C-alpha cells in the first residue's frame, strides 16, 4: 500500500503531465494521456496560471510559474509555483495541496 506522500507524488506527476499536454494542444491535438503501468489515475485537475521561460542561447529555461489547481467541481485544491532557489534535491517547480477533507497536505518539488 502506498504512503500518503507516494500518492501525492503520483497525483502531482499526473497533474504536471496534464498541464504539459494542455499546453501542447496549441501545437498538436492530444487524444489521451496514458497512465504508466503500475499506476492508476487518482484525480484529474486543471490549472489556471502562467509559466515564464527565458532562452539562454541553447534552451528555454523555466524561471517563474504560478497556477491554481482545480478539481472537476472547480474547487481549488492546490497550487503550482516555482521556487526562487533549488531545494536540497535540486527541485524548483513545486506543487502543493491545500489541506481539506480527503486531500492531505503535501508538497512536491
């Protein structure tokens, strides 16, 4: 049985994937999102916000993000933001839940 943190990480991984697919729809039509073997879709969220990128001469690098994450009932259950400095594991893109009934607090970078 997965721990609360493992479940939160899976949820946010799928949210991140869904946000990327949504952003890519301007470039091509996405028909589905496949859940990797061994995982199951726990929740579908939508995000409203922005991500800022800079071109460093060879790559586009994300330097700022802010989005509210909503469930299918249009209730905000989390947020996405970008840490100003990498955390201990080198992460800067961050997803955080808003504690409520059925949604434990978690943060993933």
